[in-house]
C-alpha cells in the first residue's frame, strides 16, 4: 500500500475532494489522507510516499518537516528545497534566458534596512540609484510588487516617479520589483501538473475575486488555436526549467503575444468557490492522477522529488553531460588504482625562439 498525504491549512473544498478521488482511483494500492504530525524527529521516515504541500509557504515548521520527509524519500509536491530558494525576480531572469516573453522588470532594494544592518552594510549600493535609467526603461504607469511571495499582497500601480517613491515608502523591508504595465487584450491563468497536464483558463484579474474566472477568451478562431498552443508550450517550458509539479502560470496577451506575468504559484488557488466547478473538477482529477502516478513510481530511500532542468544542467551539464574535467566516483577510483606507466626519455630538441 502506497500512502499519499496532503498538507493544508484553511482550504475546505479541494483537499477533501483530492483525498476522496485518490482513494477512488488508487484501486486499493494507493491510499490518501490529510497528513498527521504528532512529532518530528530528525532522520525519521513517517511513512508518506507522496505529500502534496499546500501550506508550508506560510508555516516554517511544515517546511522543515517536508525537507526531512524529502530526505527520507517522500516525493514532496512541490520540491521544498527549490521552493525555499525560488522567487519571482529570478523567474523573470530565467524566462529571458529561455526566450519566454516577460514584462520589462528591475529590482529595487528595500526602503528600510533589514534588521541588524547599518548604513555601512550597504557600501556596495550606490546612492542615488540610477532612477532615470530605470524609469525610462520601464515607463509609466507601471506595477511595483514584492520580488518574492504572492496572493496579490503589497502590489501597487504607480503612475509617476513621485507616486512610486510615496508607495515605496510603505513597503518597509520588502524587496520590490518594478515592472512595465502590459495593457492586455486577453488574459489566462494556466494550471500545470507534473510538467505535462495543462489546463488553460480564461481569467480576468480586474474582476472581483470571486468573478475572475467568470469570463471567456476574447480571441477566436484560428488565432485562438495558435495562441492556446503557444501558451501550452510556454507553460511546459517554464515548469520544466523550474521543476514545479503543481503550479499556475498567468499570461497577459498583448498584440497576440502572451507575456508570462506570474509563474511562481506552487500552491495555487483550487477552491471551488473561486475557480468554478469545471476548473475544480479538472484540478481534482489530474492532481489525484498525478499523486497516484508518483506513488506507484516511488523508489524507496531515493530522492523522489522533482528537480528542474535549470538545476540539473547547472550540476551535470545539458542533456546529462558532465562539465569538462569532472569524473564520476568510479572513474576517479580507477584513476587512483591505475599503475603509473614509465615514460620514455626523449632527447631535447632545439627550439626556435618565439616572439612575445
């Protein structure tokens, strides 16, 4: 019997529907439940083959619990090590490298100094910053938002330099990023599960929260089909690079080009009251299917978490190749054990002088 757990907080519709569906399709070989924790001892496996994480971004205790579980072989969705390291500004930087359209973006230091730092801690930061360049590059109006985090918290629309400085003064120790406004013709929010299951949802971020999914595509016909294919492919590309198995990507479409606006949502909204019945049914069905697949593929005492191609290639090189000069442990051992071969003495030859 393989055991699947889901770790969650205030959610009341998705977790229970997920558990019920896993138990239906698990065919007696995979069982799901709400994760139960009564102690967390270092290096102990508490028996879950898969855990769906919906809350550790808000509870550091849970994040440490999940890292221990991952070390013991649990397939944690999403990978708690990468999730701890990831943030929105890096996502944008990676997207530029991948060729995924994103809004022009710059990073801003926090208005207030972090605790236990002084002015001397920031000797590498020039004052004033090159504000004129940044304002010319981004333009106004623009959006200012935290470089990490989500939930539409501390997001500001700024109309001018003066407006930006006033609102930046409210952000305290948050590191912010300034991003160009994409005046969009159409907007989509996209579920991506297991880096293969994709569900594209028309979305209107300007509506009241409970009505954001109550919309439809503005683009029709062949143009719509082409756009859906592009959004599908960009979604897969981003999630494979980042290594997320449960994520949403938001695209704002301007002049037919989908710009990735937000794609660091590893615990995305899945509540029936906001996403609607059709989208809810899709996310329950496919997340349950993914959990069962991960449980059946589980390898005992192995690393069963997903790692993105960005990290994989940083360590091993593209397509599984190793950086030049590096050897595996077995290759290194053979080199050490190999007997030295005597070199033949060669008479020195007269060399022509070279010019420097």
